[in-house]
C-alpha cells in the first residue's frame, strides 16, 4: 500500500490577531498547509472559513503544551505573532 506523506504545516501563533490571521490566509491561499494556533479564550473570527487552515487551541504559557504541539505537528516553520498583555482584560 502506498502512503501519501503529509506536508508539514506552517504554524502561526497568535492567529486570531490581525497580523497572524493575515499570514494564515496568505499562506493558505498559496497552497501551504497552515495550523493557526489560538489561545483557548480567543475568538478566531478573522480567519473566516479559509480553506487549508486548521485551528488549534493551545495555551502558549504552558511549556508542556507547546512541546506537545511541536512534537505532534512537526511543523515546517513556526511564526510567532502571539502577544501577552497587549489588551486590557
């Protein structure tokens, strides 16, 4: 049986923000596999329904969660657009 290798995705953290969402949509439009990483409490409405974008909810403050993400996904590249404390809660 022939297996088809999956292309490693581009991982974008902070994907629910303006810059992160724009990058996700741009990479997906160019045919790249994209994993949009958002915090568990974020609202990723900026991503819309773009094809080729998978969304993962990951707590980037947890080193164990980040290690598990990288181990499981094996990304081609990681682009960090995440920010902490930029907006009042």
